[in-house]
C-alpha cells in the first residue's frame, strides 16, 4: 500500500490518471485476494491522489475526480483476486 501511494503521489503530470488507475486496479486485486479492508484502501488511494502535483495550466484534481478513477479501477481489480505466494486470506 505504501509503495502504491508513493507512486501515485510522485506520478508525473500527464500520466497521473494512468498511475492512479493502475495502482487502484492492483490494490483491488490484492484486497480481494488477501481480504484487505476496502474502505481503508480506497481512502489511502484517494488521499494519495489528492497529493499529486498539479500540472501547470490545468485545474487541480478534484476529490470526486480522483475518487471516480479509484473506485472504477478498484472494482475492476476486485473481480480478479491476487494472493501473493505464502499468503492466505
């Protein structure tokens, strides 16, 4: 979780939506696979998204925009659970 949020916060302008989407998808896979608390994961991802740097000349991300990206990707990730080796739910 820590690494995913760090990658989101440091995503370069112009690529932020992709980084946010990919991280939320992966965390959805993991949340489904090992039973992470969905609300906690979503909250952390949204908080990281809100900390992304604003691109010059563009409006800053709004909370609902970040949340929409996170929720869509997270739900998609829940459909394909991932359990790392040696971990059980």
